[in-house]
């Protein structure tokens, strides 16, 4: 029993001695001498001896000799490193550059002529840049496409014409001496159930550049949404292209949803991009299933990065322009970023009697192909041109805001061979002019020998005269609509203008700020936000609220450098 008690008392002492030894070794403290424990002395002494032996061993070991590598070996290692860590992809996005519409002196050039534009792709693309925390390149901002992105109040139809016309005038918020004229055309609305039978060809880019989530996967989701709305009288074909082109789905009744969806599900991205041959095959398929008096249209979904066959924009435009004469139109749906060729997408849709949209989300895909199906597919007026002749006795200067790539010569207006834009059912097209009334300071000094305005015109109650030419679908001869623009219709203040007017003007102001327009004076983002809020209205779909949020984002980013155009 005594021995057991001695052992039990010794255990704590030995444990404490071990703990002190570990602590001393780890923290390199001086050893603590204890007359009551010989174990402590032995453990400390042993640790010192071990460290001494290790130091002597290290001093005795010679340093390793450096290995001399040959230059070819060094280069090989560098190449392996480059392969393992490739540089970030270069931004090659492509946008068309156009100088902004200049100020025109009415006494010299009283007539302004342009083609309508129903495209909305620039707005969604600008939204994409802002949502990613970057100001868009200036060439990506087409102001008319920003304005025409939004739905506006209905306009009363003009007699037998397939659309209504509305004009409104109020002071310019960025220049108190100037006025703004808004001209609005709205086509008659057609419900989806009453749409003509549709012959649609899905032309889908499945090249390697389409592999990212914002490209082919989004294309597939967008086309699936449309597929679920198709009817038995509709016909659907699917053509895909990468290094080669092929028909993935032969013409199929629109109500065979499972079959169409299965074909879409099989799409995978790989290979190069043979856009030219794919377009030719798509037109062949459209002609094969052509529906007389129906909607015959190709829906081209791509990032526009063609690298096999014809890739020159002018050559591709010539091919599409020739094909449109067969009655088959082309709608382009743009996807992705980094290598996006927006210039190609917008131009092909223009000459293809179709429209261009940029799809940056599933919501945008639903808006373009579901909510706006009638306006996207069903053309009610073709080759629509607008011409305004301003009265020099009332208006000394004017400029058209936007529409730079839609400008026409005065003589083009009466020439039915000149192509212009199409307007779909329910679609609204808005144009805004900035006017300098006679007697107000002009931006261009009058010429010394300039002919004075006619006194008879000076007494007129007209400040301008509006003319619109259009063709019925598949017709060759145009129809003329014209009406005077009366001074009595002018508003006395911006506050008394309609909500739609104020909102459209806020969008025009926003676009000019993004393009760093010199005509905006001290009018900035805060003023644009206030004007947009005053015109927000009921805002079905919350598109106007989203726009106000984007203005706020642009304001915060305005001190940053805009994205540079790819060289």
C-alpha cells in the first residue's frame, strides 16, 4: 500500500517535469534547475546535445551545386508555363462608328429625311455594360433604340392607315431657348391568336465561341420559351452551324413541342463559325416551307463572330438584301460578350427586313419573343420613311437626336426602290428633334448673304410639315400620309407635357450623356433621374423603374473610363 501511494504521488511530479521540458525546448528558455528531479536535468541536457549534433552535421554538409540549364530548356519551360496559364482573352467587340447628327440651318436645309428604326438591341446591350459596373462604349449607344425600347400609350389609328401618328412639342430641359418635337408612330395591335401562320427557321450558332453560359445555354432557354407558344399552323426548322452546317430539325408542325424541344436540347458548342454557308442553308429551308400570306422569317441566334467563309459585313449584307426579295425576313438575336459583333448583327437585320435585339437575360428573351411576339414577327407596314420640312420663318435650326445610321437623302423619300425600316403590329417608333425657334440664339451664326425667310410663310401657323411613306407588306408602291405641324399645338412648359413625352425625353437625355454630347450644357444625371421619375407613370412591366436604376448606376460610374472599342 505504501509503494502504491508513493507511485501515485510521483506521477504528477514526473508529468510536471515533462511539461516543463517541452515548454523549455519549444520556447528556447534557459533550463530550470530542480534539485528534486534528476529527470529534468537529463532531458534538458539531451536536448542541447541533439541540437549541437544537428548544427555540426549541417556545417559538414556541402551546399548543392546549381544546375546549368541550356537556353532551349529554358524556352521550353516558358512555353509550358504559357500553356498552363494563358493570357486573358482580348475584347474584340465590334460597333459601328457614326458621327452624331449635326445641327442643320433651316434656311439652307429645311428638309430632314430618315428611315424608322424598330430595333431595341442597343438598350439591352447598354444595360449589360452598366450591370457589370462599366460605362458602355459611345458607339454602342444608339439613342433611338434606347427610346424605342419602352412601351408607350396607344395612339388613335389614322383612317385607313395601319398606324396612328402623334406629335408633341415642349421646351428642351437642357436649353430653355430650345424646344423638343416628338413624332410618334404606333402600328395597330394584333393579338398572338390572330397572327398569320408562321414559317420560322431557327438558325443557331453552335461554334466553340458560344460555349459560355450567356450564349448557347441562354439561346436554348430563349427558343424553348418561344416553342411553347407555337401553334399547329406554324412550321419550325432548326439549322445549326459551327465548322460545318446541318439541318438539325426538318420542318415540323409548331404544336409538336416535345420534338422541337428535344432538338433544341441536343445543341452543344464546338468548332469554328461558318456563318455564310449557314445563312444560305437557312434561306433554303425557309423557301422550302414558304407560307403564302404568312410570316416567313429566320431567327438567327449568334454572337456574330464569323470566322469561316464570307465574314465581310458588306458582302453578307448584299446576300441578305438579295434574299429579302423572296419574301423571307431576317431577325438577329445577339448573345454574349467579349467577341460580340454588334455591328454585323444590327446591319444584317436592317437589310433583311427584320429587327435586331440583344438578349442579355431570360427576361429579355421573354420580352422580345413572347410579350412582343406580334411586333417582332408580324410586319404591318414596310419601307417606312419619315420626312419633315421645317418652316424657316418659325424654326431657324434643328437637329435630329439619334438615327445617325438611318439618315436618307431628300430624294430617297419618293423613291420606292430605296429600302427602309419595317414596323410590326403594336410597335411604337419615336423620333425627337431639338428646335431653335426664330428669334432665339442660334448655335450657327447666320450668313451675311443668306436669303431672308418668305413673308407669307412667316404668317403661317405651321412650324413644319410631316410626311410619312410606307408600303403594305409585299406591295411595291408606297402610300403617302401627310399633315401640318401647328404652332398652336406647342406646350408652354415641360411640366404640362404628357408623361410619355417627359420619359422619352429623359431617355434621349441619358443617351446623350453616355455619348458625352456637347449640347447638354450643365444638364446631368440628377436632372435626368428627376425627369424620368416625373414620367414613370403606371409602368407596366417595371421597365421604366429599371431605367431609373440604370441612370443611377451610370452616375456612379461616370468618373470611370468607358470601355474602349476593340482595334
